[in-house]
């Protein structure tokens, strides 16, 4: 178990966790292995689990209009499943093992037990997930702005500005 501690400490959602925090987390998590080509999580399904990729490589795929789009390649220390972990919703993308993968999986119900058993540890993990999601949203917003400016006419600029205003105001679409 403790031979994984250096890898776990490099994971962004486990930043700031002590060895004791990691031990408490591992008491509530499970280790799972996936063969090459196996879907670890599937777009449209719901697992409410948070995974840390310890070894191997995986790809994040989003299907849109019948086309498969690779969104990211994940390596050791990467986190996935976080978007549907805290919200009762389905996964927005599929994660597939490119090579054999070794993961640590924290199920939502086990996280709830961790919140009771070690609330400070659960809080640190939650705060780190917020940072991950915020950074991803910031990068996506920047990329989308550049794309709209480069590819779209003035009418699309207005549509994009209206969308962003609704998004940041929390207005229904």
C-alpha cells in the first residue's frame, strides 16, 4: 500500500494530504486494474466514482454527432470521474485504457464514509477537486473565446456573449 504513496502525493486532488490522510483515503478506496482497450467509465452511464490513474495511459473520448473526439490523454497521477462524482448525473465522456491501467477508485458512498471518519481529509480532497474543475473551466473558456474570435462572425460573437452571460449568472438556458 505505501509503495504507492509517492505516486499519490503527486496527484493534484491529493495535494496537501499527509501520509495519515492518504492512509485514511486508501482505507476507503479500492484498487482496480483495466486491460488495454477496456472502457473504465462510459459516457451516458453513472458510476459516481473518482479515479486516480496510478499506472498506464487512458484516453478521454466524447461522442458528438456520431463522431468520436479524443479530448485528452491521461497518465499516472491523472484524475477522472470528478464531474459526476459530486453531482447525481451521468458521465459526459468515455475513458478507455490505452495501455493496461492500475487505478485507485473512490466510490461516492465510500467518500461519504470518509466524510464521517475523517472529515478533514474529505474536505482537502473536495477542495482540490474544486481547483481541478476551476482550472479546466478556465482553460475551456479561454480556448472557446479564441475559437469564437477566430471562426465566427459578429452574430455568433453576440450569441457567445449571451451564452457566457447566462452561464456566469446561473440563468437557465
